[in-house]
C-alpha cells in the first residue's frame, strides 16, 4: 500500500466523520495493495441517499489526487462495508486544480513606440 494513499484515506476519514458524523461514521477495516475496505455505520440521512455517502467519501480521497472505484458494497445491520480499489495511476493534483482565464491578443509590433503618420 502506497503510504501517500494511506495518508490521503486517513485524512478523508477524519474529514468525513467531522462533516457527516451526526448521521454516519466511517472507519477503515482492512488495507490491501490496491485498495481498502471501509465500514460505514450510523443512522444515515435516507433522503440524502444511502449510497451517496460512499461516493462522498471517495470524492474526499479524490481531492488528494486519487481515483477510487467501489468494487463491492455489502450492506450490514446499521450500515455497509464498501471495498474501494485504486483506479489507474495517481491523478496529477496540479492538473485538477488549474483554474483561470486565458486572454488572447496581439501586441503591436512597435511595443509602446509612438508611430508618426505622414499627412498628405
């Protein structure tokens, strides 16, 4: 298991539990080479969508530049155990964070030099 992925997942667990802790908690129950299993427990906001919590967690990990896929979901009493696998190579974080506007214009050849016009 890549230590950077493990740190990203642990950070996502803390953040998920901070924001969703009133209705759901997540903890990692198993690590393996290409992913991990996460256990979700809680009362869950069912109008929000039970499975949306699993996507939210994957998105939090994704903020660190990793793409996860849900390989399996096992519903258990009071929650679910979700197996996540790492998809492809680590996405370059810089590429996802680029925001901006590009202006295209031509510079005059004189670049600030005054141009005299001849009168007829």
